[in-house]
């Protein structure tokens, strides 16, 4: 791995893009960013929206697929169905590290997992209801309930949590995990999740809509891991600390 590759790597651990009247960000939850214990086999991807003060989040859409043995983790919406009805809303605080969706909420807030304020509309790629909640593919469009209006307050926050079981991926213990805009992964990165539209010109893998700009817009991203070469391990650690400092300096990460 070259020095330039290491530099690219650390600028992409948290990625964001302007969409509608807001910014869409995707990042990997670090254990120090939550007061709860993340299971060792999981990687948790959080989607954050930063909305213009004059606008309000109204809807979101996600289509994501897994690679190399990874699977999405859902909660059972009906305990009597033995896992055959994966849920996406209001998993309960006991299931905060499963895949779930909501209107904008603080990262660790109980309301994110008990009072989502959102429901599914079907598949984000155009499939009819219900949304697709497969271990290897997630395809869902969802919107705020009750619907937002021109007088609704503008709220920033997390609107999606994507839980990924990586126990079968085979990544070594010293692997570096990152998220980047799709196509900007460092050389040698191994894909674990991609969020992208099946036909890329038609849409983005993860999107948001606002009241003033109802047409969804967003980004494609990927979750990956990289096995560092011994000679670049020190650069990897120093770069990670630099990005960690920059990330915590952002308002929504506090």
C-alpha cells in the first residue's frame, strides 16, 4: 500500500453527499460512540441526515447487498413466527443493534428504536410492498408518519441503522474497516456491503427526500475491509487517529 493510498483511505472512513436540501452521511459505528456494547460479530452502519433549517426530512430509500459471506441482521417483528417476518421499525431497545429505520433521531436515543415515526412504502427500487428484507439484500422505501408539513420543525439525525453479521467473512483480526463512496475504495479493499441501485443511472443506493425537494437524491457507498501491509501499519494507525479527531469535531457525532 502506498502513502497516497493510505491518505485516500482515511479521508473516506465517513462519507457524505449533499442531497435534496440536506446532507446524507454514512459511517461505521465505533464502540466509543455508543454507551452500549456492540456484539463482536457485527458491523453497524448508521445513516445520518443534516437537513436545511428551512426544510424537513420526509422520506428515505435504501437498496443494499452483501458480499463474501456477510449477512444483514434483522429483528423478528412477530416472536411467534420463528424469524420468518423480519422487521424494520421499532425493534425495541433490546434490539438496537439490528437493522432498523426511523425519522431523524439521535444516535443512541431510545426513541430511535421504540418510536420510529416512519413506515415502509415498499421497495425502493420499485418493487411492490412489502420491502425486501433478505439476509443478502435490503430494498425499502419509507416515509414519515404522520406526514410532515410546511410547518414541521427541521430535525437532523439518524434515519437508518444497517446491521451486518461479518462472522463468516473471514477478515483477519487486524483488518481495517472503512466506508467510502462506491468506486473510491482503496486498492485491495474487500467488499462486504454495497448500497447501489440495480441500474445506477436510475437512482442512488441510499437516498433522502425533503418537503421542499420531494424527488429523492443520495449516494452509492460501500462497506469494506483492508488487510494492511506490515510496513504501512503505523501510517494506518496514525491516519485513523486523524480521521477520528476530524469526525468527532462534527456536530452530529457528539
